C-alpha cells in the first residue's frame, strides 16, 4: 500500500506579495536520520508558482489518538533563491494527508546601499551636513 500523501504549492513574490516572481529556484527537502534530503527542485513559472508537489505524510490515522511522538502530518523545508534577492528558507511546513498546503514566500531584494558582511553601517547620503540647518 502506498504512503498517504499531501501536496505543497509554493507562491513566490516580491514587493510584499504584489508581484509574482518567475524563474526563482525552489528546493523542497525533508530531515531524515541521514540528514537533509532534497526531494524536488523547481523553477517558478510566470505566476511565481510551482506545480503541486506530492509529499509523503504520516496520514490522518495519527489524528485519532494524538501524540507528540506521532503527529498527523509530516514536516518539510522550502528554500527559495534568485539572483539579486536574499535566499529565503521556510522550516517545518506541515503537510497533511489529502490536503494541498500553500506556502507563500516573499523575496527581499538586495539594496544598493546594503553592505552585507559589514560590521559598521555608514550612511551614503546623510540627511543633513555639518550638523546645522533646520529640520
């Protein structure tokens, strides 16, 4: 008998969810005893989405007698990256049997004034000069 399955859709956007992001790399993985296992690699379509990925899950039978040792879901990780944007990782996404989970990911662009890895922030354009002037 096949393992019970649920599905995961990922919607990748920028601009606080306003703009779909085509061409982003999406990796779906799970933690196993052997470590992190990559299950799927996708590129988002023109709508910033991936097709529904079928994922094995614990099944609804675990919900009949709930126990912390056997939850009625399985956990997965989604990692999204695209050039010009900070990579995003969503941990512990719950997948339930027969349910399509939708995971929104909002990408944050690098900015021209960001100094990644710098311990000190130095403004490039101070709001005033020489400490004088009216506010």
